[in-house]
C-alpha cells in the first residue's frame, strides 16, 4: 500500500493473509498512524541477525515473518530490548542448512525495524517488519545463542534525473503493466502501488518482490546499488518474463490443437519444460539424460554396442515423458547400463583350496569334484584359451546337484546365479520378448547375468529335463545358442537386440533323467552322473552336515540333543527310502522339533534319540528293509529296477489260468515294458523242451503278468530277464530262488543285453538281503563303482544268454 507523503512503503502481497492474522483489532488505526508519523531510524552499527531461507526482501517493504529457529526468535527478543528495534535480514546461500554459519550467508541484506510481534504455539514467533536500507556485513561478532553482526549502511548513490533514468523508469513501468495484464499470478493492486512511486530507485525495489524470480536473481538485484544498472537488469528480467508468457501462449495454442482436455497433464508438462528452458534451470529430464550418458560411458561397452546405446538415448531425449515409448526406452537403457559388459571376477586357481571347499560342502561325489578340479587346472595353465564347459549333473532327487553348483561357484571364487527351468514353456523366457510387446523384458539368462553383476558367473540351469515343449513354444531350442561354446560368444537376446558374450560363464545344468532332454540340446552337455548315496554315505552326510544344520536352526546343541549311530541307521533304513538325503533331512528336522518342544518345557531335559525312542517320536516304521521273499515261490521272480529315487527290488508275478493263450499285462506298464513281456513269453515258449515239459504245455492257458505297485507307472526293457524267469517258473511249476535277483534286456533269441543303473540296482539287492545277483555280461565293468564291502557280500553271475538265468534261478 502507498505511503502518504514522505515515504512510500509496500506490503508484500504474498503476505497479506498472514499480516491480517498478526495484527490486532486496532490494526487499521495502527497502520494509519504508521503511515502518518513513522520517519525511519538510522541503522546502528551492530545488529542481531535473522537468516532468511528462501526469500529476499527489499527496502520499503512491510511484511510478516513466522520464525521458528531459536537463533531467529532470540534475535527478535534482543532487538525488542534496544532502541531502535532493528534487526538485520540476510538470505542463506543454501536453504537446506538448518543452523547457518557465517559462510552460509550472503554479504548484503537489509535492516528492518520490528513493528509488532506475537507468540504462537510451539515456541514460534510472528513478526511484522518494515524494511529499511541495504546493509553490508563487516564482520560477525557472535554466533550463539543468536547471530550478531557489525554492519555498514549502503546508501544509494545519487542519480541525477537524466533522460536515460527517466526512459528506463518508464520502460520498466510499461513492461510491468503489460505483465500484470497478461499474467494471472500478479494481483491488479500491484500496479496501483507501482504507479504511485516516483523515485526510480524505489520503483525497482517495488516491482521486484512481485516477480517470481529465483533467490539468486533477487539477491543480485538487491546487491546492485546503481539505480541505472538496477533498472537495466530489471528491464531485462521483465522482458524475459514477457517472452515466457508469449511462449506459454504459443505452447497453449499449439498443444490445444493437437490434444484434448483429457491430455491436460501433457500440456502442463510442456509448459513447465519451456519455462525451465527459458530460465536456464536444469530440470529432472536433463539430469536424467546426463546420468544415463555418464553410465553408458562408464559401462565400458564394446564400441558398436556403445554407439547403439547412445542412439537409444537420443531417441529417449526426443520422446515426450508422458509417451508410453518413453517408459520402454527408459527400461531398455536401464538394462544396457546395468549389464556387466566388461566386469569379470578373478578365478581362484588354488587347486588345494578349491578341493578343500568342495569336500567341506559335499561328501563323496568323487567324479564331479575331479572334473571341476581338472577345469581349474587347465584354466591355470591355459588361461582364457579354454572355453568354459557346459556340465550337466544327472541323478535322482536329493543328491545335492543344485547345492553342488553353489559350491563350485564358491570354490572358483565366482558369482552364483540360478535359473529354475521346470515348467517353462515359452522360449521368450530364455531369449526375452521383443520390445514391441507390452510388458516386454529380457530373458532369464540375461537377468541372471545382471543379477550376478559379472560376465563369468556360475549359472545353474535347474531341472533342465522338465522344460515344456508344446504348441506354446520350445524353450529347449532357445537354449541351444546359449549352451553352445561355439555360438554363445555372441548370444542374442530379443529384448537387448545386441550380442552379449556368454563364453566366460560356467553353465551347470541339473536333471533327474536324460531321456526327456532333446538330442540336440543333450549333445551340447557334458553329462556327469550322480549315483544315489549308499547307507554308509548317508550316515556320514547326516552326522557331518544334516544333523548340525538342523540343530542350529532349531536352537539345539550337542549337549541337549543327540542321535545315536544305531538310531541314525534305523532312521535311514525304516523311515526313508530314497537315493538322496532330502527326506532324511526332513526326518532329522522332525526329531529336532519334537526335542525342542520337550526342552522348551523343561530346560534341564536332554533328549538322546536311540532306536526305542525313535519309534515313540516318529511312529511305526514306514518301510521294510533287508527283507526278501519269505520262501521260494512258483511264478514270482525278483527283479532290480532303477527309478528317480534310486534302485529298488520288485517282484514280477506270473499266473497261468485256463483260457485261449491270451497274454494279459497289468501294473501300469509302459509300451517298452509290454514289448519286453511279449519277447520274454515268445522266448520261453521256444524253450519248453529245455525246461523239461511238454511242447504243448502252454496250450489252453491264459498268462497273466502283474508287476506290483500298480499305481506307479513303469517302463523300460531291463525287466526282460526277470519276466522270462517268472514265466518259465509258472509254466514249468519250478520255484524261483528267493535269494536271487536279476536285471537285463532279453531278445527273441534269448541274448541278454546291457542295462543302466547297475550301481543303484545292486545296492538295492544288497539292502533287501539278496545274495546272488544276475547281471548282463557287458555290465561287469560297472561293478567298479560299488563299495568293496558290498561286492564282498554278494555273488555275481554274468549272463550272455537267458538260459544261464533259468539254470541259476529255477530250483
């Protein structure tokens, strides 16, 4: 509002509402008295200081302040005690500083007289101030508990009323009048205040507070003492503000033609971008682009890939932020800069240390450990010339295939990543989606590489034999390039669209069966077979690994929970039946839980698990162990089979009945096993005379072959010899020896062909109490993998013809 005669004083429009709250009921009379009588006081040489965070005040203003900082409140209290009641107002360089020191403040500010103040809750203070002349800080006298400074007044230099000054004053007045007319943020009464000012210097100080300038700009104008220079700077600022308004109009007219009301957000963002560009402010977009540019340069990409990254960055820069394409480009750039293009971890080439780590983590598995140590040895001698092998661990569940992959990474000193491939049916899961699709993402291989943060991690492809293959896709084919040492140096992901070098990564696939892996993929794998653990190995694994781990996870110790060796053997034999140790681990955990419950009730309790207590805690035994057939029987032969759970014994039953020579097969037999039964029956019928029975003994009889565990699917040719023996026994009525077990494929001529899983099958026979094992002659070499104590307790007969099996097995 204008002063009446001697001095013109303005109240900042932004503070009017607060000013009304501060003043008392007689405020109007108070202001009129102020306007009529206040002449201003000379500025003392020492003043208490109020640091201002985010504004700059100019001489002649009347404005309210709300003060909360202790130093500011204390400065006002000190000013009230003196005469005149004046404080210094200096703006902070950084508004984030809570407790400013001398270096945090500008050198030039203003003196202001405290006209009125009111205390409000929370210890804050509302103050009404009238701005006086400019001042300069000469030195700081104290900083605690409030700031006190020595100042000098900065009187404005005399400016004679020259035509230049008059022209500048008229120019800024006209510019401000146009700005008030066009802009919506400046109240109309502001123009009335400006037009009432005649003095050129005061004119500039009156206009500046109405402009939305940065603190740094206002401070520079405050520090400009020359009236001519200040008017020239103000004219430039007003011209720039008018130009911005014109840009706003142009943007509004252009955007409104192209976009409807529902895209108003885009319009506002374009306005903001244009304003920030004109003001020279670094917006978020610019800082984001600079950050991407720096990351691309520091990623050390190959030259052609770096060029591609910068090309995508240029596209991102030209794409509006609200466009869906901007999000796609941002995700792509994030992937590009986060991939470890040149990051390699150094291999630990200490063979002894690597062997120690493998033995510490896993018991047994000599072939696997030997292969890993061979890889390390060659790597040590040949360096990077050696291409990383693609290993495939094949074996029954629970033998430690996946965990061994983690141990290999630890032994090599490499990062580890795991991909679960079970049930994956879409090849895009492996090679990624193209960016044209909504929600596109890179394939799992690249995601694993990015997660590991290294170009040469150990990547475990878990359950590779369970990949899907149907009309929805064939992901196994997508793995061909990644797992081929001749191709994976330039692996192409559909999302990344540039080649990535996978040749340094060590891939380890795991599978339960090789049969379901496509031949082209299997050809790229170096297969290492895992046999099931024998009882002695399970005991060592349980004592050294499983039991300590379960004790720790259940809060037990060796002092309050023990499992005897006999109890452990009983647990292995009669409560688990598996090739691995997964169920054994669970049963030990069950014992620990029951022990923990007892110990939690009475901390002095010590639980020592032995054979008698085992049944109390876990119930009746679930499996029979060490039991073969109770007597020699006709038409019942013991065969050896190999399943995902390891080796097992199975009794094949044959019963002839009256009929027309029909052969019936039951027990969920697969096609191969049915054909083996047909072959065995044809062979036996050709040997009726050899068996000492009439050639027409099979006439008028139906033959029923049944393989127990009828709910479990079975297939494979290895039961051919067993079926032939059972059929021969049933036709000739000669019993089969109960202590004999057999395996082998049979031909129509009676030749016995080799089969797989010999180690597991022989261990199953030993576990069941069998004493004589009939094996194909070509499988004799497989006995080298058996423990010496097992070989010593069994007798082996090697078959070249099924007649040899009939001679041994039949009484």
